C-alpha cells in the first residue's frame, strides 16, 4: 500500500479530513486516539528561529503564536522551491473586515470578500494571505499560487484554493484541533463565541 493511501485510510478511520497529507490535524487525531489527550499546543516548524523579511514579519506578528511558525515555514519552503512569496495579510479587526466587505457594496471599488466582521478566519489570527513576487513585482495571478498551495497543505495548512464556493488561492489557515470535524460555518461560530468570552482559540 502506498503511503498516501495509508494516510487516507487512517484519516477515514479517525473521521477527519481525508486528503492523504499527514499534517497537524492528522497527527493530532492520532495523538488523541493513542494517548487520549489533545495534541500538544506548540508545533515547532522553524527551529533555527530564522525570520522572513521586515514586510512579512510585520504581518506574521499579528497572527496567533501557534500560526506564526507555519507562515514562516511556508515562506522558506516556497523559497526552497524557487518561489518568492511575502505574507501580505494577517489579523483583521471586525471593523477592518466590515470595511473590506463594504467595497463594491456601499463603498467604491470591486467586491473583495463575502465575509463580514466576525465571519472571516482573519478576524481570529489563524489565517493569512500570501503574495507571489518576481523580484519586487507582485503577481496577482500566477500558476505559482497552486504550487504554494500544495506546499502549504504539506505543512498541514488549509488552503483557500480548495474551496468550492469562493476559490481564494492566496489564503491559508490553521484549524485548531477541536475543529477537525466542524464545517466552516460552525468553526466561525465557535471562534466568535470564544472571542466574546475571552477564551483561547487553541485552548
């Protein structure tokens, strides 16, 4: 049996997302099944402590501590594959999200999101967007986004390029272990609830 088929079989047995990739969700479910506890909170992906660049680090700093090493790991993994990316969007307040939602509706510009404040994973520090660059030139569209999407999934990130309703190739997010079997709608509802009560996202 091939490794990917084995991983898919394990994922089906554990009742989690079946994608053939042994990311944090899969290992967390295995850990929980064998040890009887939730997965360890801190996953170190970049033990050297290397930083990306000033532009990306400013955005990465807005993310939850559990998500930051994933953003850095994706930056370096893309670079190792000859792709230059920057982390260009991270945490947004509800007000900032509402302002984006207004574009193309009650404010000038094109529609950029269908999510109001509290209905985007960006509002909770678990999501970030990347930009692909050639030198200093930003590429709003490129086949390289799909390549980075594959790299992100290998790290255990959820990629917006796989979404069915609104495909968002620059988007990546890290689902908490407790949300493994939740729909996106229920995940966001629980995140809003935790935020309103001051509870931790990964607690």
